[in-house]
């Protein structure tokens, strides 16, 4: 389990070769503005995403709820028998979550919050991933491409990724399966990694993407398609954790903080929340980065008492949860009453699917 994150990185980089393959002098140029953390570091994801919301083409080629059945690169691979992946892509915003199935074995204790985790348990807890942002589609020589820009990222602690999160889309005609291929190729013309994504559910409707307004204390994104939703809430850095870490990833930071006895910093950087659930179950969380949140209703997290929608139209309505405003980025509802019904659906609480 402790090697899960490193192995994921090894596969994603084609065995550690991505930086030497994805270079302008090899025919794969890119702009700084294409880098996944560029706008995040600049503090401009709200202004840039809001502009794109009205100008970017819809990311319709891969809109849906997706399970990653295969992840291949560097002569290694994992599958959905190794990790649970829940990738929800709307016409613009996305949330992509991956949780190793080994977590239930190594963190089998009955924990109720992050404070319950001891030093070694914090290290085990760090080995998972979730990130969110804006997917910007394009085409090159007639082939569909997607570039993802991150606004919340479990693995980002200040050291940005040096190449774009940009990939080719190869979709099966039936719309149920697609492959994500690395933009750059190796010396044999082969993509150095690929991921196979399989649709969960049968419909891309209804469709909803929400993001907290820029004045919120911590960023947040909610995406929902059909009966499935993902959510993510950025780190709560109001604790005693240190700023500007030297480490380049969350795993390295947590390992170093634990080794130094600085559990406050480790917990601060692990305070990000996120998960997946079903709308028909009353927005109940089935699978979460924080296992103690599984089975809870989304709108009751962190002391919440439900979500409110005020206004007479979808275009002008105001959505509030836990006292904070959320902006609509994508919405297939034409009637605000239907939007209210969708957000306020009730149902029975399911058992965890992890």
C-alpha cells in the first residue's frame, strides 16, 4: 500500500520517461498556460474558469461517469481490481478520484475523523488521490484532445507539474468506452501511457457542475451526471501546519512531517475532502477519501443542514450550502424547480462500496 502512489506515478510517466519524451524539440511543444497548476499558482483559476465557462467548447466527447478499468505504462499496469476510480466529467468541470482497494485492509480501524489517525496511519491515508478542475477540449489533425487545468489537487503542495495534463481521446462508437492516450509518444511512436475508461450508468442527463465562489474560505467543486455525483473540498489550512513545504508531493510531505513528529502539518495537508455517491440515495456518499464520511449525506457534511436554491430561473438562481455561495458552471436543467428537486432528492443511506 505504501508504494501505491509511486507506482501510479511510474505508470503515468511511462516508467519515469515522460519529461524526456514530452519536449518541444521532439515535436511536442506546449505553453506555460497549458500546465495543470499554472492558473492555480497564479491564483487565477476562478477568473480564468469563469471566462472559459462561456467561451470554451463543451467537453462532450468524454462527458459522463467513468470507471478506469485499465492503466498501462512503463511495462506495468493496474486495473479496477487494484483501485477504485470515479471520474465524472461534465461539459467543463471534472472531479477524478482514485482510492487503492488495499486501504480497507491497512486502515481497517474504526476512525471517526482525521485526528484519530496516528503517525503511521497518516502515512497510509496519504496514499490515495483526487483532483478537480476544468477540461478544455481541442483538436489536432482531426484527433480530439483534452487539456485539464487543476484548481484542487490532493498531490499538489506547491511544486507544479512540468508538463501539461493533455491527452488524446479515442472513443468507441457506442459511447460506452474510451481510451486516454498520452499526448507525447516514445521513440517508437507509441503512447507512453494509456487509460481505459468504461461508462457507469446509461445517461449523461441530468448534468450539473458547481463551484464555490472565489470569496469562499476553501474552494470546492461538485459535479453530477444522472444518478452519480463527485464532490471535493480543498484543504483546511487554518490549523498549525507549516506553509511552503520543501517536498514536491503530498506523500513526501506527510512522510517527512511524520518523521519529524509534526503531525499538525501532516493533518493540514490531508484535510482535503472528497468522494462519490448516488443522488437517488439522498446524495449519500458511498466511497470517500475520508472513510468516516461514507454513508453520510453530502449536504450534512461539516455540520451542514441542506442545500438551498433561491431564484426564479436557472441562470440567475443562488445556490447556498453551509453558508457559502456556489456558482453554476454547467447545468442541463431548464427549469429551476427541476434543479431544486434534483438537489433535494431523498433516499435510503447505502452501505460503503469500498
